[in-house]
C-alpha cells in the first residue's frame, strides 16, 4: 500500500474533526446553551487551549511541564491589569490599590494602559519567560524529572510571589470586578457571547497551528528528541533548541488562554496559577491522549465539565474521583482514551511482524 | 578532491582520575576500513565518545585541518563525523523514512522544518536503496529486526553526509548472513569515507578489516594489517589474559610447541 | 552579631525541616527514580499519627517519643502499599509515577479531610520543648533545636544503615547498577520495597516533627513537597550527603533572603539561585557517574 492514500485518509479525519469541532463550538453550543452555561463552556475552552500546549510540550516533546499555571497566570494578570486600568479611566487608580496600596499606580503597571502593549504582552511575556527558562534548563541538559520538578517549583514560587503582593497585584484576592473589555461592557450578554466565540475561535486556531506542527518535519524531529535526545544530537541538531521552541509555544498558548479567561470568568487569583491548578491542567491531557491532536482539548473540556458538575454537589467525591483518574489513566492507560481503539488494533498487527522481518537485505 | 583523514594525537580521557583513554595516537585515511579492537574496558567506546564530543578529552582530534576536541556534540556531527551505538538507537516511533529524513535535515532552515515533507529527498531514497530498506520505508523503525535497525543507522549516517563513520559494534547480535551483508555494506560505503569500526567479533574483523588498531588499558597496543596484528605477541598475551577463546587456546598450543 | 547568629540559626532550623522532609525522597527519588508526590501526604500521615497518639497518651513527652517510631511505621507501611500496588509496574516510566502519585496524594488528602475534618488540629508540645535554650549569644526555641537534632540523628541513622547493614549494601548495590545487582542474586524487588519503607518512614518522622512547629491539616504535606524535591534536585541523586548540604544551604539562603527582602520574594530568589546553580552543575552537588547515555 502506498503512503499517499494513507496520508490523505489521515487528513480527511483531521479535517472532519475540525469541521465537527467548529460546528459544535460555534453553532451547536450557542444555540442550545444558556448564557450562563455558554460562559462556563468558554472557561473550559480556555483550559483546553492550555491543554493543547501541554499536549505539544509533554505529549510530543516529552517535557512534563508542571508549571503551565505560571504562563496562564502571566497572560491573565497582564490582561487583568489592563482591564483594571481601563475601568479606572485615563490616569485613574484601580479600586483595590486605593484600599490596600499607596493609592498610586506602580510604574510597572503603566505600560498596560495601552491595549496594544497588553495584547502583545499577553503572548510575549509568557513566551519570553519560557524562552529564558527553557534555554537555561535545556541547554544544560536538565530534563525528565528534574525539569518537571523545576517547573513545579516555578509555579509554587510564582503563586507565593503573587500572594505576597497585596498592594500592587491584589494578593490572595487576585484581580476581579472588571466592568469592560476593550470598551465592551462585560455586563451585556451579547458581549459575553462574543467572548465565547473569541475563545472558541482561538482554540480552533491553536489546534490548526499544532496540527501543522505535528505534520511538519519539526513535529517528527520533536518526537525524535523526546524518544532519543542524545541520538538527535549526534545527527547534528541541538535538541535544546527543538525543545525550547515547543516549550515557548506551549507557554504562549497558556498565556493567551489566561488572557481570555479573565474577561470570561471575571477573576484571576493565585489560586488559578499555583502548583495545584498547574498539575490539574495535565489530567485532561492524559485522559484525552497526550500525543493526539484533539485528545488534550477534549479531555480538558470533559474534566472541567465533570468537575463543575460534581464538585459543587459532592466535593469529597470529586476529589476522590479526580485522584483515581490520575492513578487509573496514567498507570493503566498511558495513551489516554484515544489509545483504547489503537491498543486493540495493535494487538492484531503485532502477530505478522516477525514473518516479514527477514526480507530486505542491503542491496 | 583531497582525501579526508582522521588524526588523533595523544588523546586522553579521564574519569575521576582513572585514565580510560591514555594517550592514544592514530591516523585513519579515507577508504581505509579500520577496525578498533581490544578487550572489555580497553577504552574503545570511550575513544569514540571523545571523538564525537560526548566525553571530555585532552590532546588533539583533527578531521583534516579541523580540530574537533572542545566542540559541542552537534557541532562535531555537522562537521561530518557520524557514529552509531552499541545498542541500535533509531527513533522507534517514527517510520524508516522519517528516521532518514531527520538524519538528512540538520542543515534545514526553520521554514523548511515547519512544513510537511512533500517528497522523499534524493539522498534519502538513495540511502534506502543502499541499506536495502526501500520496501519498509513507511513502517515504524521499532518493528524492524535487529540487523535492519543497524542498517538503518548506517543509512542515517549516509544521508547525514558523514565523512567519518564511527561504528560501535555494528554486527553484535547479527546472524552470519546479516554480518556478511553488513560487511559488504561497509566496504561499499567505506570506499569514499573514513570508517572506524569498534568490534569484538574477530571473524568479522579478519574478513573485512583493511587495518586494525588494538587498544589495551587505554593505550594503543598494536597497529597494522590483520596479519601483522595477529602476529603481535603483546596482542596475543592480552587476549589470552582475558577470555580464552578456542582460537586463542590454539595459539597457545602452537607457541608452546615451538 | 546576635542578628547574624539568629539568622544563621533560623536558616539551619529551616534547613533541618527541609532535610527531614527530603531525606526519604533522596532515597526513593534519588536512588530509585520514582517521583513520589504522595511523599508529602506521608508526612501529613505522620503528623496525624502524632495527633492520634496524643489522644491516647495524654503526657505530651511520652506521646512524642511513641509517635516518632509509630510515625515511621505508618509512613513506611503506606509507602510499601503504594510501591506494591502501583509503582512496581512503573519503574520504566519514572515521569508517569509523578502523576500517579499525585492522584494518590489527592485521595489521601481527602481521606484526611473526611477522617479528621478540614480544620487544622493541634498537637501539644511537651513542656521541655516549649521554652527556649540560651546559647550564650542568643536564645533559640527548644522545639527547633530538637528538630535540628532529630534531623541529624535521622541522617546519621540512615548513613549507618546504608553503610554497615546487609540491607544497606544491597540498596547501594541496586542504586549503582540495578541489572548487575540482579544478576548477582540480589532481589531488587524486595530491596526496592525496603528502600521505599525506609524512605516513606522518614516522611512519617518528619510529620511528627512538624507538629512541634505548627498545626496539622490535610494539606500539610503539599507545603513541603516542592521544596523537598528541590533539595534533592540541587543535592544530586545517588548520595545522601548532597541532600544534607542542599537542605541546609537552601535553608540558610531562604532565611538570608527573607531577612533582606520579604518571605515571598525570598522564595523566588531561592528558585533563581537553584536554576543558576544547575547551570554550573546540572547534576546537582554530587552525582554518581555512569556510562549510560541517560
């Protein structure tokens, strides 16, 4: 069988996935869900965007990043700062600063009065932090568990830093009470719907970007680095660069997700960015299938939906269930739900392999 | 075109004070299929590690006029020094074609990398043919037989455009027929490249080596043609001191008979 | 002078707490490659052990000395249970153990919440630990001095076990070369289990010690687990002494930064120092050299 039909077939599946996804998010969901539910789904979509990035970094790149909350938080806080300043009006001081702070806007807030600076920063700041950190860590061949632990420590340090800054960044309360988003009134249901569409389209775009990456030579190289980093080095590549690219992209995606999260949910606080939420981002990715294209996003939405449904009425049950999910999926189903079909198929395919093994000697 | 050559002089590698490679000097010319043999712990693999930048070394390793020591692993690889490993290390999750395509692509720019492969590069198609894996192009490398993985590795060195091939026990675990084929393959690709083969298999060495360097305890014990090396008393002693193969025992009997 | 000594002691005290929390990890992560996120919950279990014991034995001094070995046992048994049921089948994918044990940690936290309630509980310190000791230059809280002594005792005890007992030799053998150890007849299975017992037991002891410093709640372990892992990473795998130095160094650094800035900024600075340090020594302070590519 030649490769071309297979590739075409693969593409039709993916394209179909995009069409179904777009229809579900942009047509079906707005039609059947109440404004409240739609806004809830918008929040899940933000988590899904983070999950797509984690799929890229962890699933394809092998970097178990336990600190995506940091990048999510950076994007979110940048957006929140802008919205706070916007609400306060030109030269105005955000409400919480008058309460807890000196009543003056700190200098490092000022740039975010500008919408342009804000939009650029939402991507650039997380990407830059990831670039610096990734370069430092990967170049010195710190990887595997060491990388995971460092990324987790980063999340811990970031949350603690935020909590300590009550006067300038809201401390434990975080930033909340926003009234408008780039001039659009956030209390207007139409604008809230628009925010959902914005998040949904962003998710689709992020998925398209990642799809192209997976199809590309870079995607193949990334898998090669994941499985045999040293070998890639001997082929003349610097694996640190390959990994840093994926890490920076994942960070940028988390940053964008955070920036969308703020107007949709209306609050960002250290509780959204620390160690616990950072690791919670992973469970959806693991369930959906960390190496697949759509799996992480679907898994993230499913887990977030389950959490909202169960955690309020049965908080104790939900925690047990979430813990059990981690244990069960990672220990017994490392490929996620997406691998269930594949496992059965592979079991059949393995049998004939030794038979053909003899053919094909050097010409 | 000038012939390439690899020149080592006084190479030393030390691990916490222990000299794994202790002042090795040797020169390998293009077209010379050089075998590097020696008992376990002689420093063969460490020497290859030193040449390829994996183990920090002192002395000098020159490829033509370029000094290799002190460069990073991937820089050395880009200069045309390629190697394989004792355990075949191909990318098992990727297809044969993808493996070779990655090996061929160290010089690709970001834009090429971010696009999907539209056609099989000529060099890759040629290497597939050379190592006999054309028919298995779209299979995952993980399902290949052991010998085929080693061939794939050699194919990766070819598309990588390596001028120097350092092969670490390429025929370990292969069947007799596979060894034969591998040896022929090495002769073919070695004609216009500089090839160093680390090997334990003496029969394989005798059949295919143009020249041999024997390492013992980190030093060069003997160097020359297969016949010269085999006649060397020091070499015989070392090999007797280690594992008593039947052939070696026979050599003892002969010596005692004299 | 007094300020300096105070800072130094604060640092050493913090270091000793970190060390107690990290010592068991140095065994299970450093030597077996398992990233046990539930280690923090074993610490929590040790703390609740002390709470339960004090419910039975009202004398705070006696209950403390009963709690220490009992905490070791509780932590150790939980560790063995975890190893035998889940981790055993996951040694070839260490990164995934992190997520699995995180799930276990969530479950254990919720269990503690359901059994002991969400609010924190208090364990009374014995009278002789509630005062201060006069060191001439300055006064230091006795409880902190006790923990410092306990952590040193734990290190010495562990060192003696590793160096002199047959079990210790087996553990060190397995650490240095798992396959070789197996071929010379060491049962890596039972060695792993015992290593896990000791490592997790030390977490239990750490938990008992922590009750002397503050109240006990279901999330007690989470507060320490990240720092404890950082200690092991900075210390380097395979050797206990790396963790000892790293724990005290991080403790002193944290205290020094706290003195000159704030607690939260100090945390970030310590993180930066570790990343910079790993630029110089990616393998930590000490590392066992191996020939393998990984």
